[in-house]
C-alpha cells in the first residue's frame, strides 16, 4: 500500500449529520463543468490538427483555474511541489462541509492520443506496476476516498464511425433514459471532453485487455461527463432557476460516486480492495469529520501557512481543490482587491467618459 497523507479516521458524528438545508449553485457548477468539457474537446480536436498538443497539465491547470474564479465556495491551490509519482494523483478534490463531513476524490488525468489513452501504462514505483495502482492505494474506500480518472477527449467526426462523433462501439452512459446520440437530450458527445471513470474499472480493463487495454472505446463504456459527479441534468420545459436548492447535496454526490466506483466495480477487483466492506458502512459514516491541516488552510485561503507551518504535512499531489457545500459566502472576497476588479472599474470609467464625449453639443 502506498503511503498516504489524509484526514483523521473519524466517522462523521451522528449529531453533525441531521438533514440541513445547504445552498449550492449546483446547476451553475454543472453548466461550468460542461462548458469546460466542450472547450477541452475543441482544444484537443483542433490543437492536434495544427500541432498544438495540449498536455494534461495545461488542461488541468486551466480548467481548475476557471472553476476557482467562477464559484465562491470552491478554492483551488497549486502547491510548490509535484509528487505525483508518489501517489499517482494529478489533484485531489475535497467535497463537503463542517456539518456534513468530507469526502475526497483522488484524480488522475489522461488525454486521448488518436484512438487510445497511450499514457495509461505509465509505470508506478517499486511496489506498484502502474500509476493507477498508486492512485488506488492512496485511497481508503471505507472513509469516503474515491479514486477517479478524468479522460480528456477530442477528435474529428468520423474517427470511430463515419458521420458520427461518438466513440462507437463504446456504450453511451450519459442518458438516464437510455437514449443514444443524437436522440439523447441530456448530453452531447463533446461533453465527454472531460469524462469521469472509476480508477478501479480502469485497472480492470488495462490489466486484462492486453494491447486493447488503452483503447478509448474500452474505457468510455464505463464513463460519463465529469459534471455528472454533481448529478445528471434535469430536463424541464420551465425556465431553470439561477440557484438550485438541494437537501444535502453531499448525499447525492456520494450516491453517484458509490454507484460509479463501488457498485459497478468488477468482481475480481472488488474482492481485492474490500469494496463490499465499504458498502456495508452507511455513506454518512464513510466521511471524514475533520479536514487535514493543509486542506483547512486552503479552504480558508490561508496560503502562507502551507509553506511556513504545514510543509511536512502536505499531500503527495500538486493541486488541491476544496468545495465547501456549507458556506455560500466564502470566497466572495476573491476578486475584491484584485487587479482584474480594478481593471473592470477602470474600463467602466473609460466607457462612461466615451459616452459623455459622444453626447451631441
């Protein structure tokens, strides 16, 4: 097992897990993630054509930066280190609140090259065959830690089937009503520009499929758009409200992850990683009641502490994302004193002056 740095192994106390109305702009977050998926698809499709092959690192940094700028309760910080080789994670994503507890997503990103994810076979360390083995070993399923792959995709229409942009014969999992594209109204194939899959499933395919274990069509059959981590879109004829009020969104998020990572885990892999033991524990008791020190510092945006006080406790990953479901005000000061907000005020003054100048005499 890989060495892990994480939160204390304390189940979420019962008195902290009563139903509490938590406000989260779920639809806006999902919409933003879908937009980033479409942008990622376009980057890879057009970039490859002109020789600009965007790397996993550049795509990840851009996408996480946009999320950080767009959502007050979401904080991203890139640490002054890169120890992905020790744990296999490109970033970790903490989701929860002080009242409901926390879950952790350990995420590895791989981009498409042609018809395959050629870097899936990246070696691990001396104890693990592959990088994804390190990622799995860094997670304890009994405490709400989920190993995930995010696949970055993009290709021209006709790569897998003439006149079609989907990776046939991969199974389409983006439609709750089981419609296939183009009949599916919930998602388009470009929403798979950022696709989420269980790393346990990735391991099962890569370990057993031989030379075919890196094929896009093998892995997308078990993936869905990364926005679906926060729920599949709901179709409605009425205009959607700007904010969606969700009773305990963490329950829904954890249910989605349990289904993706635990319930759909192949039998042989499940036995090796005690998936059944994890499922026997109530989801609320598979959460961490307290964030590790470095994550709490990031949540509160006390970044100077990371290097001055907490450096021995930092994780073996370079990026940390914290989504606080219980605080709808934190982060609103992000742009209060920034150069961009000052620039916007400057632009407002220029526009006002130009309008005055343009008034007829």
